[in-house]
């Protein structure tokens, strides 16, 4: 049984090619390859070497079109017992190959060759080709005449030509030898025997039988030689004779042989032309061949030798001839029959050859599963032989079956053509690809095949193949393998790895399963923002603006939401999270795992990790981009079980998708208790050149700033450029909640520091003002029972964010200006962590009115002016303190109003508060001094912890100087003349005006506080004040129409001399009893119109009794005290002089009152009187008069 | 007499959906593997033979050693037609050593009936 048999094999001259002397296998193969190219030599080309010694027996040799065919047997082969039966099995020529440089002595080469060729007794021609002889060898005369042929060193083409010539020479020699042989055979005498013929001593009957058969056999053999000589017509003639003769002698075996030869002759004659008729003929004849081989079976020697192998060989030859898709059923039938027959073959190697041939033919037919099946049979036969080479063969054969069983190694698939490709089609994984990748339904078969590969690889001593098989087995079928089996595979992996050199790579990954978990986003410190070169303020569009996540109108933006895009920066470390799973029952020790980067522009850092049995882990893999461009990360490189493998994310994704669809066995991550699968798309990652990198640092710690409500504090933020590119643009903006708590940001400082060189630092000041805690916040604090120390963490998101957009230069220096997009800018987000503590809390505000009687004195003529709020005549700084609390002892403070604020200190520190009133809106020149005075002079109120304190704010100051048009008057005047429509409009106006005035008033009041050395702030009590004032705003703001004042007259009479006046001033306006005291009552009109009044003056004693009238009058008077009619011109004062004579020393109170005649509407409104004819009274403040008894 | 029989239902994409050793020969693991290997290989021949005849029962289409593969091809899955390029036959395959053609045919017919009943349940998705 021979491999590679075909019908044409009968016409091939078998030539042994053997290495002579020391030829390295590589060189031998090289030289042999040159030789093998000349397997067909045309007859026309050898005619020059051919000499016809006698009449050629090949009468019909086609010298023009025919050829001789060689079959080179490398290394030679032992002689076959069937040589006589089929001459093509004989080694008819021997060619030695020698490499001269390694065999200096040509003589010995010649000897060796002669010795070697002797073993081929059937050989007719021997030649030894010696390549590359040195000069000395070329000149060596001793080998002349031997079979040694030297091929002088030359280029390849020349050598091949030389070789061709030599082969033609051999062909010619063989042809001549064939002629000789045929002539000799025809003359008779040769005995043809096969192992089938009885080996025992021939009985006489058998001798006669053999003699009869000899002629037929001789004709067949001559036919064989004719075929070898390339003369099919001659061959056919001889075969025909032989067929006749053998049929007659019932020599079925030789009959079949002759028939085979005749088919070969037929095909040779047609020279490769095939047609259906020929095919039918061949089929018919070969069926007869098969039949006759079967017939020749002799039961006697069936144990020893059987023609079965010839029958099978003939079947295979026919199958090979017919092997076409259209004739598949015929071929399958033939091959099935062959397979059936193979079971009864005695020789194991025959069986092997049959199975190999069957597998090959099935493969040729496209029946890959059948081919794989028979290949596996071959492998099993190899595995039955217990030697290393058989194991290697088994391994190789099994490796060929892996494709059909879909367990092929990734190495055999070739470089994965789409592994590096990102999910261009949106991550769609096709059903078929999953099935083809993880078709586990034939898992039994797949596991058996892999196990056999593992077994054969171990036996063959190929640790890498063993490792790969074990890895595939473990990775794909771990759910079907018992823990003991898994441990066995683990052992196989480790053992194989021990035999492998360090750092061996294998294309098949083992464990663990690796899938992409996520890409951590840039920290807010390193955010990258695309820069639009067309816009100066490229940062403006960067942050999402508006309340909507999706705006349907922004369709112009290439905003592909499901396609993630990442930007990495050269030189800045990046991180990728991957999840590892070990679903097996042993611990997996991953010596190192790092990102596999096919684009080559990322330096990945390896990490080592250990996975306990049945566990999964999420780990962070990092790397540093080195070059700009796209980065593709299809998977990870894993060094585990002693071998380096590449694990692709895509495969695991496919596996997991398959698991969800029930196509594959199990999801390794689910079985390890990992989180549910989420399809993480591999984003397209771009690496951009180095960018500047600002790093912020808040002076005094990056923690949150603790501020009491309303506290104002400066925070210093230092910004350093940690990148390698200068910052050339920077823009500061605010975002987040409570933005108004940032009072100022010194963006000028930053701008002036640009460009900020790498390593440079700039410090900017940010002024913060703590916001008020909402009601719920403070309630919550109170309910927690920690009113003193309500230290609370700043709630997330309640603090404002400082956004700094910055960017490097538009183009890199040294590079020509490119049209491509400029390097992106970045955004630094500095959260201003403000933790607001509850500070002074406002409890309530009240409006108080006080009546502080003034004393009558004559010293100061400025009272009236003061009352008007006009500070033109500021008489010294000693009055500043008094001004706030405007109690002038010489002046009545009738209806003084005070705003009382009750403040509570729930904290554990001491607060000091001070009230200031900014008199900004008073007359201009005085603003400055007034403010200064307010600041200097404000008295401080200390509020201890857990105490409540009250702060008073006098409101007298805010009286308007004139009761008049701008506020009330105009509107009321108009009211009289114009219609009611106008009226309502005016009312609105009034309201607006009033509100404005109130606001103005409120804004002037500031309650500042200070705590400790560096906490200071301002209470936000505007609303409270407004609420408190709302009711009585008119009283606070508007002056009375008339104001009254008393004073001692300077020169009322001659008696009261200058001396006393001075004294009285000095002694505190003391008035002495029993003296006539001249006094004046001053009436001032605060309106813009003259007022006619009826003034009356009263004096009361301590008991409140009128002491000027009645029986017990204790005061005598001179002048008019009641019913004084006068007209007070607008905005002017009128004096009315009178004198009093006190009889008894003591305290008296002077009161002035006036009834206004013909009050206009302004006055009426002010007095809140509705009736037109109702008289309007005005009372002045009470004035105290102290009358002393003696001087 | 102990007989070997391995029954298998192969669905589209040549995925086996059912496999059972129904013979009376005592079970051996190696043999079971071998049976599956033979059936798997026979799919190549079924694939071609199914188109050459209108009969559903393909008789013994393949054999290895003493084991014969008989196949019964069901009519195409109508539903599958939409999803793939060609009509998929579900193949009922029996590997056996006895040559009782009629018995095998009636066995196949019975199984086919049951299979149709099972696959008609609309909630049941045979891969």
C-alpha cells in the first residue's frame, strides 16, 4: 500500500534520491527541490543523449509528444515484495546528492555512493551529483570515469540548467536500459513471482501452472516497461496480450494488474483529456480491476499476505480519478467501501495509508467533517504506536482537524484580521460569528479532539502545542470539566510552561477571562475641551448650557451619543478598568497583565494579580501615551501559567452575548458573581500632543472653607502649570450653585501672568461670602441638638465651582501651521468647598418708639437744623457718637423711632456686632466724613455663645427734610385737580417711590459682625428690617409738617443780662424761680406752603397738671400763650416770644400745640384724617424745664 | 442481542439539539464519543444527499465499520427561512448496527411527529 497512489503512478519511474556523505538536511532538501522540478522529461529533449544500439522494442514511442515521468523518492525506500508485479515499484535509478565543501575527499564520496546504490538491486542507472566543488576537487582526476558528477559553483540558473541536462542524460540512459530489459524479457527466462504465489516448494502441478502463467505475466511486465518508457501504444498492445493470457490461465491478480496498466496507458494516450466516455470506460475497467483483485483472494495464505491492499489501492485510484463535486456520491461510495475494507487490513501502516488517503480525498471533495473524522482515525492509529515521531504525526494530523471541529488555535486562523478593529458597526455581533466562534453544541467532540491534541503534544514533547491545547480546553469547556479535571489541565499548563523558554508567546489565551469594564473619565482637574479656532471664546460652548440635556436644535453638532470618544494626552498617564474572571476551581496567578496596544503609541504598565477560585476582580491598567494618533486597545497581554498570551475583549464579549442567547455554555463572569454584563464599547481613542496642565491648590488646605453665614473671606488659590506646554489662554468662570457667594475673582492676576510657563505658579484671590443657610438646614441642625456646633459637611453640589478654561499655543513651535484642528484646551474645575456654619441668627426685629423729653436751653441754635437732618453745621466731632442715637438733651425727641434687632448666637464663638448707617444719599460733601464717622464711631455689641442680644438702630436720621411733593405733596396736589384716573396712577407712583425710599433706607443699615481675629461678615437682615418697617414707614420717613421748639430768649428783657445767659448755658440751662424768664417758641414749617396756625402753649408740672391756669397756678406768664394766630411761611421758622415766672422750683414740662387752618391735602394725608373740615392738630415734643430755687 | 443505537437531532447551523444513546449495549464513554464523531462526519453526506431525493427518509447513507447512519430529514423550517439563506432541514439521525429498515423508518416517523408537536409551541425556540 502506498500513499499518493493514482492511476498514473504506473507510468512513473521511481528514482531514489539519497544524501551522500555529510549533507545537512536543509541543503539536501534544497538540492532535492531543484531536482524534483524535473519530474517530467520530454522524449524530444533526450533524443540527443539517446543512441539506439539495437532495434528498439518501443516501436510506437511518441518521440515528439511523449515524455518520461519520474517519481523521486527522497531518502530512498526499502525494496517492495511486489516489485515484479508492478515494475513502477522498482527503484530504477539512484541519485546521490553530495555537498562538496563538507566532503573534501571525492574518492570516498564515490565509494560511499557505490555502496549505497548497491542496496538498490533493481536500479539501472546511478549518478551522484556533487554540488559546489572547490577548485582542487574540480581538478581531481581520480574520480573521472565514476558516476560522480560535479556541479561547479555557478548561479542558480546555470546550476538548474546543468541539472536538467544531467536528468535528461539519466532519462536517456534509463530508456536504453528499458529497451535492453524488454528485449531480454521477451527472449524469456525471467520468472515473475509475487508474495501471493505459494512460497513453499512447488508441487509439480503448480510448476506447470506457473509455466503457463509466465507468458501472461511477462507480457504484463513488458507493458509496464513500455509505460515507463513513455510509450502507451506499445504498452497497450502488451497489456492486451497479457489480459488474454492471464484470463485463460485464471491468473486474476495479474489480470487485474494488466487491466490497471491498460487504463493508465489509455489515459496517457489521451494525454490528460477527459470526457464522459473516457470516464465511463475508466470506471468500467477499474471496477473490473477491483473485482479481479477481490477474486484473487486466496484463503490459504490470507493470514500472511492478501491482495486486499491492491483492491483498496485500486479503489482509491478510481476515487481519486473521479474526485469531483459532481461525482461526489460515487466517490463517497468508493471511499466508504475502502474504509470498510481497511478494517480487515493486516498491516497497520497500510491502514494508516488508507485512512490518510480517504481523508485527503474527502477533503478534496469538500467534505471537511468526513476528512476530519478520518484524520482523527489516522491520529488514533499513530497514537497506538508508542513513539515520539508517531505522536508528532498524530499531533500534526489532529491540528488539521481542528478547523472542522471548530477548535482551531488562533495561530492557525492567522493574524486575526478584525481583532484590532473597533466596533465600526456599533457593536453589532452577528449571530453566525458567535456560533462559529463558540459552537459548543458538539462540545463532546471538541473536548475529545483537544484532549487528544494535548495527549499527543505531551507525548511528542511539544510543550507549546500542549499548552495551547490545554488552554483552549480549559477556556472553552471549563463548565464541562470536573474540578479534578480542571486541576489536571492546570498541571498540564504548568508542566508545559516549565519546558518552555521564558517569555514564550502563545496565540491561544487560557485564563483568566478579561473584559473591558470601563474607561474612567478624566478627573475634573484634567478635562479636555475641544477648541474651536474660529471662536475667540472657545470655552463658551464647552459646558452644557441651559437646562436640557438634549437640545433638538443643536443638530449641527456631531454629537453621537452612543459613540464614546476619548482623548488622551501624550505624557499623561491614563487608566482603563478591566474585569478578570476565574471560573475554575484553582487559583489563577496572573504574573503580569497589561494593555495590548496594536497602534504602538502607548506604554502600558504591567500589574500582577491573583484570582482565587471562582472569583472575579476589577483592576486598573494604566499606561502613558507616547505618540499622537489613534490608539486601539483590542485586549490585554497576559502573562499567566508561564506563557504570554493576548486576550481580546471582543471574544469575551461575543462569548457573553452567546451566553445570554443560550448559544454557549456559560458566562464566566456571571458564574463568578460579577455584576451583570454591560456592553462596554471600545471607544475611539485619540492621543493629542502635550497640553498644559494646571494644578490648583487652595492656600491653607484643599479642604472646605468653614464660614459662618454671611462671613466674607478671601481665599487664595495657587495655580501651577504641571504640564510641559505653557498656558497661553485662560478664562475664569463660575458654575454650580450659590454662585453669588463668590464676590470677586482676581482674574486679572491670572491674565497678567500669562503665558504661564511650565512649572510657573500664580496665586489668585477669590473673595467669598457665605450664603445663608436655608430654614430647613438650620432646623435640621437644631433638631439634632447641637445648636452650638452645627458643623456640617458642605452638601454636595451646594458649593460653587470655579471653572478655568485654558489652552496652550495654537500651533506647536517649530511645526508649520497646519490646517488641522488646534490642540484642544482644558478645563480645570476647582470646587470651592464652602461649608457654611450657622452664625448669628436673627430672631426678630421690632420698631420701637421712644419719647425722650428734651430740655429747654438756649445755647444751641442748631437744633432745628440738626433736626432737619442737615449736617451743614457740623459742630465738632464730639457729636458724632450722639448722632446715631439722636437724643439731643436740648431738643425734644418726640417720637424717636428705633429698630431693635434681636440676635441670637447659637455658635460656640463670641460675636461682636456693630451697626453702621451709611449716609450715602445725604448731601454730597458730607458723605465721606459721615461714613468715616459711622465706622469709627460705631459701638460694638458683644454676643456670647448661646446668648441673645439686641441691637438698636435709630431711624430718626432717615426723616426727609421736607414734607412735600416729591413724595406725597405732588400727588396729593394733583389729586385735587385731575381726575381719579390720575389718582390711581399717582398712588402707584407713591408706592413705588416709597418702596424705593424704604429700600434705600434699608440698604443704608448694615449690621456687621466680627468673631475672633479673622472672621467678619455682615448679617443679611434686609428682609427682616423691611418687614418690621412696613407698617410704620410713613412715620419713619416723613417729617411732621410742623416742628416745635422752645428756647430761652437771648435778649428778651434787660433783666436777663448777658452774664446770666452765659451762666445758664454753663450751668445747664437752669432757670431760677421767682425770676421772669424770657422764652421763645419756635415753629417751623416743614412743608412747601405757608400754613396758618393757631398756636397755644402749655406748661405742666411734675404731676402733669396744668400749672398756668386755674386756682393753683404756680407759673405766672406774660405775653400770649393761647390762640396765637400766625402764618408760618414755607420752610421757615417763626418765633413767638413770651415770658414765664416760676413760683416754685421744680420740674416743668412745656408743650406747644397748634391747630392748622385750611389744611391742604398733604397735611391731611400726613395726619391721616379723612374729613375735610376736621381740624388738624400738631403737637410738639415735650420740653423739660428745670427750675432751681436759688442761684 | 445487544444493539448499538445513538439518536441525535441536528438543527440549523448543524447544531445538535438532542442526543441519546438508545442502544442496549452497555454504555462506554469512548464509544459514545465515537458515535458522535461518526454522526458529525455523516452530516457532510446528508447535506448533499438531502437534495438528491424527495424522500424524507434517506435510509442508510453512511457507515463506518459496522455502524450505519440512517437519516430522516424533516421539511424545511418555514420560520427559519426568513432568517437564513436556505431552508434548514432538521435532521433526525440514528446510528445503529442492526439493519431493520422498516423499524427505523417508523421510529423516525414517530419522533418526527413528536418533534413537530414540540416545535409548534410558539414559545419554544428550537435553536
